[in-house]
């Protein structure tokens, strides 16, 4: 992944863009790793006949993420929104939330 730098970009700007590109690549790799773990959990839940979603756990995770966001100086609402979207993507690409475990 490479960003195109305008000719007038400083060395610092170019270096910063390269760092952002590398971070973005790591984020995508982490999302792929997370998706694989989610699939493994859902497979196990299906084998046991357990519900795919656990609203209490989801709420606890969201509270933990909001606190982590605060600790890192990030907007807690933005972080909660990002993770809600990630969970939504997991549900969309994996199995529907209302699909019963078999």
C-alpha cells in the first residue's frame, strides 16, 4: 500500500504517510484475524446449540472499549461507533444475528 505524495510534500509528511499506510495495513490484518476468531466462536456455538450473540458480553466489551478510548485520548463515541460497525460487519458476513444456532 503506497500513498502518492505531492511533489511539494516534505520528508516528514512523506514519512508520516508511509507510517499511516503501514498502520492501515496492520489494522486490516487485525480485522481479518478477528473475523477468523469470530467464525471459530460461532462454529463452536453452533455445535453446542448456543445463541450466536451474547448481549451482556457485547455491552461489557463496549464499556471496556469506551474506557480504553478515554485512556488513549480518543473520542469514546467514535470508538464505540467503529466497534459497533465491526460487529455489524461480522454479523453480516458471518451469519445473520437472528439466524438460530443449529
